[in-house]
């Protein structure tokens, strides 16, 4: 019983940490986009051979 409670508390803490991590990632992505560097744009180059 005690093990289940400890495991549940760890999962809840992990969810909070995950939420914080996702917010940090979103903030970094926003900063990149504002700097004109969107990592998700598709870039094509002409290949000459």
C-alpha cells in the first residue's frame, strides 16, 4: 500500500516537471522564431551535378 502511494506521488511530480519542461521548450521555440530562425521550416537547395 505504501509503495503505491509513493509511486503515485512520483508520477504526479513527474507530470508537474513535464509541464514545466514543455513550457520551457515552447518559450525557447518562440525566442527562435522571433529571431527569424524557425527550426520547422522546410528548406530546399538546388543540387547541381
